[in-house]
């Protein structure tokens, strides 16, 4: 009897031990500490300032908004805006990194193998139009034949487009008087020229001018919004539909060695574009424009809605400008896609 009890107790103890061991093996393993995935990193920045060579213009309003609203700073990018009338030369020579400029002024040095490339559009369309006195007798574009018309230069985008249209469609041309916008308006006031090809906000400034009786002194013609001959039909725009305007251009060495800086710069500009387009006449946007450009505030308000800011390059039309420069003998060959920085393909073009 004692032997049976001992065996029974031994089996019970063994059963308890086996059950406890099984429970221990079945216990869940302690939770493994999870590491959160690393946040995606943006382009690496050099820590050096980006030097922008700038000639004040409301066409560069996205640059000023990005700067004044801290859109560069919040991305960790240090930007310096330096005022100069020789921005393209400064970028070619390496004294500056970036310049906002009329594309025809950049196509020429690119075609000549100089150290500059196009990285982004600034705005579309070109807002330059023909401004003439309200009593001007021009009914059709052919009436401009031989007239003295003020314009920025023979390589100005608008001058190229309007002259090409006159030559190709009307077999005529005008005499170009090379004048900066302010001087062109003064020449119009003095009757020294018969018209002027002006960009905003100088178009708005001219249209605000009144004579002694308080009547408008000037009007625009052949810009897709006028009826010169009074037949009730709007005349087509001599400059064509949505011609591209200014571009953002950079030193090639800057792109090669500081691509992160360049890409973050364009990101900030794109954000500024959206702020402006949401309300181009908002008080804070107009205030920023007035801080950089010494033009009548009402002219800024009237012209800002026409400034179609975008970073997307109109590559085919820009190459069309190069064709025009070849035709007039300014450059020998159209660089084609070599006009544009390959590092920005898929980003801005």
C-alpha cells in the first residue's frame, strides 16, 4: 500500500512538472521593440548661400515672395538677392548662382557654350503688348509698316514674336527704337515714337495715364483683346497664344556641385507661385511687390493677375525663340534640349 501511494505521488509530481514546462514553452516571446522607419530625406544642402543676381521686376515676384515669406529659410536654404543689371554675366562668370531673365538673353550664351543653363520657367505667358495713343490710326497690323516703335531690344521675346508675325503674315515691319520701359513711356508722352512694346506693370502704368480732360491717353492693340478696325471682332494676338516669358537660369558648376540647393530653391519658388496665384492682389503680395519695384501701386494691382507663375518649362516654344535668334543671325545653331539642365528633367521639363 505504501509503495502504491509513493508511485502515485511521484507520477503526480512528474505530471505537474511536465505541465509547468509545457506552459513555459507556450508563453509568448516578449515583444520586440519596433524602430520607426526613417523619414524620407530631402535633397542634401551644402550650407552655402545661394546668390541670386536680380534686376527688380514684378515678373520676379515669386522670388520676392519666397524670400519675404521665409519659404527658403524653412527649408534650411540661405538665399541672398543681389541687385545688378548684369545678372546673366554674373552667373556665367560664377559671381552668382542663379538669375531670373528673359530666355532669349540666356539662349545666346548657352548657344555660345558659356557656363549657364535653364532650370525652370518663371511665368507664362509673356505679358508684353503694343501700346499706342488712343487716337492712333492703326486698323490692321499692316498699318504699322515703317512706324517707330519703342522696344527693349531686338532680342526681346515680345519684339521677336511681334516682328516675326508682321513679317510672315503681313509682309511688313516697323522701325525699332531701343528703349527701356520707363524711357519708352516718356518717348510716347513726348510723341517721339508712335507706339511701344511694353511689359507689365508698365502696360498697366501707361493705361492709367490720363490727358488734361481725365481721359485715357493710351490703349493696347493686336494683343488678343482689342478690336482695332471696329468690326466687332477681337483681333488675334500678334505674339501668339501663351508665349513663354522669363526663365530661372543657373551656373552649370553650381548645378553640378550643389544640385540639392538648386532643387530646394525651385521647391520654394513653386510654393511661392501657389501663394501668388491664390490671390495675386492680396495686400501682403502687393506689399512685397511694392517693396522691390518702384511702380505705382495701382499698376501693380492691375498687372499682377496677368502674371501666370509656373515652374514648368515650355520647352518647344523656348526652342522656337532659339530658331528666331538663328534667323536674325544672333546665334549660329539652335541648342535644342541642350538649353535645359538635364538634372531637372522630370522636375521642370
